[in-house]
């Protein structure tokens, strides 16, 4: 439009979870102009508490975000937008990010902190207990289920891996493979030697009361009483945008980055669950911080080479 002056932000951050929020904090403190576009659908929204995050142990995900936004808001160059990024054009030093609400934001750098998403698991009754008594990560929720009878819904070699991990929290657990499984005879033997029952029958239903699992009922009629479940949902990228603009992706759907979150696409960075195999809030925040340093270094180098400091 003739005569219109566009604001070009130093960085647009897509995603306002721990990764995006920590990146915003570091960039804001580095006096960079940042917009965080977040549609507000984080992976941990089903759970009541975040665990294992120093100073933030046992607070709710929404309270975590509220505190993070409040702290970010004391830096005037950080702005929040509740929206979904839907299209990206342009290249390094001039990206255009279009949103579902038909706004366009322009930036020199781009950070994808879009997280990962669970694909729905086709087990009746599991959705009702997810985040309340069924979890995905023992480091996040193992303490709350310590010494309790658990069911692990897991297949193949991962069953043995998860069994060894869980044994640090409880010795009372059963593996349900939920249908035919590739566990080898040697793996079954190893589990048997450690008194871990393995059932291959498909799961008919997870029975619960007010989000608390009571028993897992198998199609062959067996009922396994338990107070908690760990399972392995299939994950997909929180957004296809990184792939659409040419970022290299792993088989697991995460963006390939260097130690400072830099992707193969110039000017584009990624952090948090979206760019890591280890999915924990504190790790995501830390990766967001590292990516912010990478972004800030590039911005400063570019300004310096043009003869401007902190442009
Ligand atoms: C049930 C459960 C319990 C957990 N418990 C713990 C725990 O106790 N402790 C712990 O450390 N970790 C826990 N985690 C893991 C933790 O939630 C994640 O590691 C962490 O949230 C990752 O942060 P992130 O910023 O990378 O992504 P997220 O927190 O998932 O945030 C990504 C954000 O990007 C937004 N987004 C995606 N695409 C777009 C787009 N196109 N436009 C705008 N916004 C977009 C999403 O809506 C979301 O708000 C748990 C996870 C689950 C599933």
C-alpha cells in the first residue's frame, strides 16, 4: 500500500511455550524487538502440574505461562499475539509471517518454538485419564506414581527400555503391548526374570473414576488393577511451517539444528520440543535461550557489518 510504513521486527517467535517464552526473554533483554505469536495449544495442556523445573515444580502449565508472560512484559520490546502463523514467505533479514487472523508480521529472523503434538491414541478410556493418572514421561510424573501398581502400554524393544526406567520408581508394573508385538524371546525372558508380566491381548478399555485409572481391561477378559499408566503416544511436529520453508527434519519430525538452534535455512532457528528428542519443559526453555543467543549474535553481526550498533 502506497506510503505505508511497515514495522520489521528483529525476530518473530512462533510458539509461546517454555522454549518461545525463554527465547523472548533473552532477546528482549538483548534489546531486540520481538513478537511471540502463540495459538495457546501446548502439549502439556492436559496435565495439572509441571514437575522437575527448578523454582517452578508443581505449578500448573497455565500458571507457568502467566508468570513467564508477566516477567517478559517488563521488557518493552517483547510483544505477544494470540494467533496462529499459517504462511511464511521471504528470506533471511526479511520474512513475512501471515496469521489465521489475516495479520502480517515482518521480521529479520524467525524462531520456530512450535512444540510437538500427540496423535490421538486409539484406546477407549485413555483420553479421560491422560494428564491425570496416565503420563508419557517418568521423569515428569514418575515421582507422583512411585511404588504404585502401574501399567505400561508399550511395544517392542521400547518395552524393555521403559521397564528398566520405571523400575527406579516402582517394582509393581505390568506391560500391555495392546496387540501382537515384536518383543523377542530374549526380551520376554529378561522381563520374566525380573517378574514383569507381559500381556499381548488388545486393550478393551481403560476404566477410571474422575480421571484416576482403576483398571485396564483386555479383550481376552483379563483385568489389571492399577493406579497409573505410562504410554508412548506417536508425536508429530507442532506445525508444518518449518518443513514448508525448507528446514531439514528428522524421521521423528523434529527440526535439525546446531547447538544454537540454527536450521539449514538462513535466518531460521528452532528450539524446544520442536528441535529436540528430549521433551521436558526446562530443556525446552534452555534450548530457547540458546537459540536466542544464536539469533542475537547474527543480528549484532549484521548490524555491525552495516556500521550500526544495536540497530
Ligand atoms: C502429559 C504431559 C505432561 C508433561 N509433564 C511435564 C513435566 O512435569 N515436566 C516437564 O519438564 N515437562 C513435562 N512435559 C513436557 C513439556 O510439556 C514439554 O517438553 C514442553 O511444553 C515443550 O515446550 P515447547 O515450548 O517446546 O513447546 P510447547 O509447550 O508445546 O509450546 C508450543 C506452542 O507453540 C504453539 N504453536 C504451534 N504451532 C503454532 C503456529 N503455527 N502458530 C502459533 N502458535 C503455534 C502451540 O499452540 C504451543 O502453545 C509434559 C508433557 C506432557 C504431554
